[in-house]
């Protein structure tokens, strides 16, 4: 073969290879678009919707519930905006994250206040804002309270007249109702109805704990976080963790110098543990009762970060573009059905 023939053969072979390369390039599918990694926190990256009433007419209530007074009183907000009293028309307020940051997880937030008031900011709105800025839809619940009037207009008024579990009957019912309504509107809120967490503080912890132990398993939250509280006035029977009625995963937190409810929280944890559950438990050295989102310079100030870390471990706090932060070795995602720890 002459040099000219060799050169021609080389160029011909190169042309064939090139044509194959370009053909492959044309036929290959473009790479899938990658989600933009979002910052962990983005201030004010949410929208707050108008309150949604839980009932179209008067809220259902047993006729002999002792939390009413005559004449009826009006709902009142404290002068500093921190507390609400005399709630008789329950509602929830949604705080929805930007769509690009949406984890599709919903958290129902139930403030505390002994069923005499709602600590609406430190245990409600500030919790919701914190979560929404991290991509989690939050819903602050304003549940019904024992009515009050006169000079003892405070959370301590009438506490000795009515057992706490009786005081909380309407609040528990409102919590269960709010869970159902949020799930019904899952598409509107861009959430996954099987990723609903209920967090409650003190009296609100009582409400969410009872919602988690609801006889109707499908009506329970998927995850629950009673903070310095639990089922007051007696713990209902705890189902076996390998049964169809098993309880949802739980996150518990309290300060060890909480003399108000410390014994009941410890007993709730002990019964759960003895039954075979392994709820996450945080016992802070100090912080007293009702620390909420307040800065006390105790380690209890970190409860919201640890709650969020627990959510990450459950696969509940993953924004578009985020890595999977569930524990290594977990072969399957957390249970997607209603309830189940």
C-alpha cells in the first residue's frame, strides 16, 4: 500500500469513527436536570395564609363539659401578643415554605398553656416560622380552652376546679380534626399526607399524645413530638409495637428541673420503653417548664435543632437537592402509612 493509500485509509477510518461519535451524541438522552441545592435556612422564605376554621358552625362539645361559663366570654389576646385566652372557635394558620425549598413534610404545632391560655408565639408562631424557613410546612393550632373571667384571668385560674384531662377534651378533638383537615388539603398545601408530624408543648403535648394514641389508627399523625408533656390524668393503654395499632415514632424533650410535669413525662417514657418502643428522649439539665423558643441560655435552647435533626433522621427534612441524611444502613425509608414506630 502506498503512503497515499495509507493516508486515505486512515482518514476514512477516522471519518467512520467520527460519524459514530456524532451519531451517539445525537441519540444520547440529555442528562437529567439536577435540583438546585438550597441553603439550609432562608429567612422569610415562606408565606402565611389566613386562618382556617375547624368547624363550619359551632364546635361540637358535650353539653355538660365544665369548661364553659355563663354568660359566655370573648376570645382575648394579651397586650404583648404572647397569649390567647377563651378560644371557642378553633382554627389553624398555615406557614408554607417556598416551593423550591419544600420538603413536603407538614408539622402541626399545638401551643401549651394548661388549657387556659395558648402561648401562641413562643410555642406556636415562632416554631412555625423556624420550620418554614427550613422548608417544612407548619400549621399553628388554636384549639379550644377553658373559659375564664374576673380578676384571676391567667393560666392558673380554675386549674383546681377541672381535671387537666377533662379540660383538654375539646383541645384533643380539635387536634384530631386539624390533622384530618390538613391531610384533606394536602394537594393545596403541597405536602405528603403520610409525612405529618404533630408537635405539642405542655397542654399541647397532651393533645398530640392523645392524637397519636387515637383508636382510629389512620387518623393519627405519622410522627409525634410531645415537649414537656404527655397524656396527663392517666396514660391510656399502650399497644404492642408489633401490632397493627402500634404508635408512631416519638420525640420527647423536657428539662430535669421541670417540677410541674417532670414525673408524668418520665412515667410516659418508662411505659413506652417497657412496652418495647424506643422514642427519642432529651433530658436537659435545666430549663424549667415552658422554655419553648425562648432563649434561656440552657441547653434546652437547642431542643428545636435536635427535633429537626430527628426529623432528618426520619427522612422528613430533605429539600430538593439535599443529600439523604437518614442513618446509614437503613435499608428502607421510614413507614409511610399512618402511625407506626
